[in-house]
C-alpha cells in the first residue's frame, strides 16, 4: 500500500527565507535607494553644462580683449597713452562677458605684452546648484588667450622721390623734406619689422622682431632724372654697343695766318738787377736791343683754339694764345765776370691767330686737335665682368676710365599721346618682358657721362643744332643725375643695415615719376624679371605686395637732361622727331606731358599685378598733382602730408593698415 506525500507550504519555512523571497513593495525600496545617485547625475550634468557655457563665454571675451588691445597698440607700445591699449582690452573683455554670466562671479582678466604679443588670462567662479548636496559649493575657471601682429608674407617696395626739391624745407618744419622722409621710412620699418632704429618715432620703440614664420621684405627705388638699377640686372640684359649724343677726337691741318693783339695789361714792377757776362760793352748794347720784346707764353698750337666765328670764312679758325711784352733797362757795365747789368718788367696780352683748314701734312701747316660733336657709337661691353659688373670703362673719349654709377637708358619705346592700352612696342612700359639676347631693342643701355649738346658755346643762350659740329672747345658734359642705387626686395634682418641704406639717400635732379614707378613695378612683379624670387616664398607661401610711392612735386623736365630716354632735345625718343621738344613742370611742355601720360599708364600696370599702390603727396596743397596721384593710387590709398610730422603719421597709418592681426590661440 502506497503512502501519500504531504505538500510543503511557505508557512512551514523560516521567516527570513520567506522574507528574502517576498518581492512585494520592492519598487519603493529601490526608488528610495536610487534617488541620491540620480540627483547627483542630474545635478552634475546641469552644473557641467553651466561650467562649459561660462568657460566658452570667458574664452570669447578673453580673445576679444586681447585682439582689441593688440589692435589699439598698433605699431607702438603697450604702455602708450597712459596704458590705453590695456584699457581697450579690459573694456572689450567686460562688454563680451557681461556682469554675470550664468551666475558666475569674481570675473576678471589681466593682459600683458611682450615683443608685440598680447597675452591674457581670464578667471571666474561658478556656484554649483544640485552639486552642493555633495559638498561642491563652487568651481573656479581660468582660460588664456593671446593676439599678436602677425603679418602675412609681405613685400614692400618704396619708390621715393629724391629730386632736388627734397632738400628744401616746408613751412613750419625745421628739417628738410628729405630728412623727414628718412625718419618716416625708418618708423614704417619699425612698425612692420618690429625692430628698433635710431629714429624718434611717435609710436615708441618696438622689440622682438616678427619671428621666423613670416617673410617680410623691403626694396627701394630712389628716383629723380633717372633710376639707378643697372647693376641689379644680369649683364646679358644690357647691350654691348650703344650710340650716344657724344663726340670724338679728330685732327685738322691748319696754316697760321695773321694775328690781332688784344688789350695789353699794365706793366709789372721792375725786377731786381740781373746780369749776363759779355766780352764788351757793344755786346751788352746788342743784348738789350730792342728795349721791348714780345714772346709767347704758350707754344702749343693744339691748345686754346675756338670755333670758327660767323664773320670768318668757312673752314677758318682762330686761336687765342697768351703773349707778353718784356722791357729791358740798362743799369751798368763792368769788365770781367759782372758783365752787363740790367732789369726787366713785363705785361701780358692775348694774340689771336687765324688759321685756315688744310689737309693734314700740308707743308708749313700745324696739326690741330679738335672735337667732332655728333652721335657716336661706343663699345660698352667692357662694363660686363662675367656674371657681374665693372664700375668703369675706358673709351676713346679720354685716357682715364669713365665711371658708371649704374643708371641706364630705357629700351625701345613708342611716341603717343595716350598709353591706354599700352602699345606692345612700348617695351619701356612692359614690366615683365625679359630681354632677348638676339634683340637689342629689348635690352637696356648703360647711361654714361659721355653726352654733349652741340652748340657754338655751351651756355643756355646758344642755339642747339642737330648737325655735326667741329670745335676746338672742350665742352662740358650735359646735365646728368644718377641717384642712390636701388635695391631688390630684401629681408632686412638688422635695423642698422636698413637705416644705413636710408641715410645714404641724397637729393638732386629733376622729376621723372615714370622711370621710378617703372622700376618699382619691375623689381617686385611676381611674373617678370625676378619671378623666381618674387612669385612665392622659399617655402611656397603666398605673398602680399605693396608699393609705397612718395613724391613732393609734379613732373618737371628739361630738354637738356640726360635721362632714361637719352639727351631729350637730340634723341627725341618720346616726342615727335621733326619738332623741338619743350620742357616744363606740372603739365607744361611736350616732354612733361609724356612723363605724365607714362606715369598714369604704369600706375595701372602695377595695380593690374595685384599690387596695392599707396601714394603719398608730401607738400603744400596742389590740386593738379594731387588729382593725378589720386588716380594713380589704389582705391582709398592716396594720402597728403603737409609737413614732416604728418608724413611720419601717414607712413605709420599705412604700415598699420598693411599689418593684419591674427589670433594665435
């Protein structure tokens, strides 16, 4: 018989076991246990969000203050104008953070400057909300920021008027315009290069440089009648032979004819007694006869000759040679060694001989050294020295070497009343064209002091002639001014080298704006003669380009100037060859009108190269030239400076505009 199993019941189990297995009311217990961790998580997320928002706003405010303070500092000092830059930084910080950012308190910022870099530290305290339950009352926040004047890679070319008028002084100034210009350029350099020169700049003394990550280069083209650029070029870019309005030596056979004595001067005082040994008194008398004698003081027929005068037959010349009368007076005679005693006195005068031109070698003729004034071709290849240049050359004009400072004559051009657009045959206005070795018209020519005007007398009243003139006068050379040598774009890493060059500038010559701008454009163009150096930095970086053109006067020309287009009255490369060119200043004269037209054309060519063209007029008000210069400049890039103080401020303003602020953090 089977036994029936007895069922087990919960009641029969122990209490704790039954309690552990009982799930009734568990939710309330779990919620009660979890409420504190959940409160911490929610409170922490809320407070962390507030901390993030406050820190972000604090960072933005710090950045704004650093940027504003650095911009207010400009090219000057952090302490300038009673710490004005720091005050600007604080105001910008405060306006961007507000008095209470999401409940933050004790908000503050401090800014300092070193080597042109402004650094800021901003702090704030943020009270906690739910996190206080866990004992966290508040959190402190701190951010840092900085701003520095970091230029992009920048090229600056100075085209500076150094004509004779720059030695004058403007009303109210105590220094010449050239001295004021030198100070202004040095202060411009201080602002961009952040290196201190000896100049007293209104912006104060910078320090620290710009760092190695940025390329900043400066170049110079001082100009007046010409620009001194020749020795910056490759030797093959200049011709080997060139024709100048010059002269060459010729020999002329002359036959002495009659003469005319000029006015005789006063007798000199009697000399002390002199003596000559003679055997007899008769010989003494013969020695003293005649009592007055004339004698030449110069027996060289090749010296002192002048041109044929209008009243002399063609081919007839005259020579003024100095003669003198010597009068003898008997004193005594003594037998023996004393002999004849006498004394003398003299008077001088000119004796003018007439000579007739005859073939060299004619019996009884003399050979005269004369000059033939005319266009003469010279071999100038001796200036080239492999890959460099010689400073002088020997030509048939002289036994001594003729110096070459470095100025050039321009390559071929065209004659026109307007250069819009530039004629392709106007090679002088082509910024980029590289010379061709097989085409002399595309190459430049050395400007040498061998030019002469052809006039009967070398003065301002004598009529010029296009004909050849044979003369025994040794005329002086024409008006020629070759300014301080230009420089290519260079990183002037030391202030002393930069200001040494600026101090070398001197004033002289007339005003030919076109030649200065032509070479300013050529030396900085990224697609021309120096493209390999100018297109990019060595690391391949982009370059911003600025040309600063300063002048104190309108164009002013002379037909007697030997300039980049030759001796203008004779060569007439810019003007009608059948009409005498005229000179003048402002807009007067055909030659001046050419300079003005070419200036406007080259201004446009420079701007078309994506070069910012800054133009400064330095002088009293002149509506004509200021209008021309305004159209030359890039938009809103023309400035007027009436004195040296304004000039320095103008250069400083331009430097600050060229500078670009970039946050580094």
